[in-house]
């Protein structure tokens, strides 16, 4: 009973530090989720938006579970930012509980509680609990549940767990095609725990076959798009493996380590090097490393894609810190110190683009802490301090994206720009369009080719590089620049004829 109370407190703390950004305006790729939800409410058809010529555009780059789930959710609670962000927060809390259960099953109840606590305080998991995209905690929950029930089936030999494992394998694949991570992880666990290996393969193969056949059947009602969309993404990803850009690979690693925090990234490395290499360690290590290798070979928003490995990370660390004393000064003094340092520097997630030396401070500090006594606890405390800072900071990437979109939207409304005659980003378009109308969007590119769309106005933002916005502003009659963090991030204007 005591452990249940502790778990309840962990979940409650997790909820409190995930609420500050619940009302942040939706931005960027989040519109790929909320756009169909909005149009579903208005037309009963979950298309993302209408193209310039009135053609319905469906974003079928992933299987349909996410769009269908959010569309049904919107029919009950609306498509406001609060309603949409409530979904990943709820599933984020559920993954914390599930991580406790997974840690308890693999190692011990104490390890499960520590794993849940670390996940609750993790900046990476907070990020996944706030974004309204395909890689948020809804997907993590389905992925982790498939693994958890598969492990229960292996240990208890009860057929109900076999069915649950199969059901969640299918649901996970319907959320995102990740068979190249999920299925190898399950196969590795099966072979490391040799009992009933053939039956395990039947369960995995049957679930995968059910997914493929059902997806093919559903796709026949949508001109094959539901099937061809994900396959084209896989093909494009595979095709990108031929080139190797060292700078981009380093950048991808940096986005993961920064989202994890430099301190926790080092702890994971130390845990992988120091822990006993038993079957559970090998399984969790494979779950952590397989997606890292695959995504590093490809391209894209790797920090989002890697969220599927978070349960394995925290279960492994739950065992690594199984005997930790939560009151230890070596934990909370560095946590407080790093929190104060982040406040003094005014650190934000965009500084990697324009003030990388500020970000480098934390990597240098993490490397220095490796050489001091009690380094594991000190690094863990530092990771908690930086995570808590970002949970309440407007510099968190979730808050920054929403703030940028909000500033451009407000500037557009002040200028009286017509929503149906502006070349803009999909989030600005989403908010400028009256709520009783479906969105019509002409794909925005951050270059001067926008003239081909024949729009009289532009309303654009671009966070990484203000030079892009200044270049675009050259064809404005009177550019109205949008600033954030003392940088030009957007422009609103009428096009010079």
C-alpha cells in the first residue's frame, strides 16, 4: 500500500509539471494532427486542409490511428489547444505507471518506483507529454504496453497476456510503423528468455500479419492512400541512407542528448558501461540502441522519433539507481545549482541556433562532473534541475513554437490581413481561418517562390535563422517584423507589386 501511495505522489508531481504548457497554441507539425480533427468536426471528413484549388489533402504518411483518435476526441472535447494537449498529458501519466509496472516485472518494485520517478521528472518525457504529434506519449504507451504484455506472457504463460500483447502490437503499428524497432526488441527478449520461443514468434508474426491485412483492407476505401503513404515514407527514409553528412549526424545526436539533458545522457552511457550484462540488461540496451542506430542512418526530427526508447531508458536507470536516497544532498544541491545557472543564463532551446556557447556550458559542466566523487548522483541531480527549469520555462521548445506562431497570428490580425489571401505557415493558417470554416492552405516554402501562389500578403516565421525572414522581407511593401528573444523570427506584410 505504501508503494501505491508513493506512485500516486509521483504521478501527481508529474501532472503538475506538465500543466504549464497545456494552453500553448498548437504550432508546426502539430497542425497535422489537429487540422484533421477540426475538419472532421465540420465536415465528418478528417482531411488536413483544402489545397488552393479546393482539393482535399489527407496526411497519410503514418497509419490512421492518430488522426482517427484525435478526431473522435475533438468531437467530444473540441479542438482547442487545451483539449488537444490533454491527450499526451493523460497518456504521459499512463506511461509513468506502465514504466513502474515494467520495472517491477523486470527487476523489482523499488526499481520500478525509481524508474517512474525519473520519467516523471525527465525533460524528454515532459516534451513527449506536451507535443501533439505522432511521436508523443499516446504512441509511447501503445509501444510500451505491447512490450509489457509480451513479457507478462513469457513469465506467466497465460493466454490473455498473449492476446493483449498481440492487440497492442497491432495498435502500436497503427499509430506508427515501427516494426523495425518493436519486433526486433520482442524477438531479442524472446531469445534471451528461451522458454516457448516458437509460440512467441507465432504471436509476433500473427499480430504483424493482422496489421498488414487490416491496413490493406482499410486502404481500399481510400484509394490505397492509407497504405501507400506510410510505404512511401519508409522508401524515402531507406533511400536517404546512401548519403552521410557528418554535421547532420552530430546535430541529430545533439538534439537527443540535449532533450535528454547532457547530464542524463552521460548517466545512460555510464549505466550501459557499468551495469551487469544479464538478459534484462541486453534486452533494454537493444531497445535503447536499435532506434538510435536506425534513426541516425536516416534523417528528420530524430529527437521526436527517439521517444519510443524512453521506457527502456528509465527502467534501466531505475535499476542503476535502485538504492538511491531521495534526500541525499548529492542529489539536490546540484539540482538547485543547475536550476539557478539555467535561470541566470536565460537558457532556451533555440540557443543552439544563435548562441551555441550557452548550450555548450552544460555539456562542459556534465563532462567535468564525471570526475568528481558521487558522480552518478550529482549528474542525476543536475539532470533533474535542468528538466524542472524547462518544465516552467517559456524557452522550452513546445512553448517557443507556440509563442512564435501566436506572435505572427496576432500581428496578422492587427494588420487586418485576409485569411484567404495570405501565403503563410499551416499553423498561422489554422488560427486565422474562422472556426466555422475548413482550412484552405497553400503550402508555404521559406523562399521567394511564394509568388507563384498569387497571394497578396505573407505571414511567415522561421525560428532557426533570422536571415531567411529578412531575405523574404525584401519583397514586402512595408515589412512588419516579429521578434522573439531579441531576434527577428517572422514577417507580416503586403507583397510589393
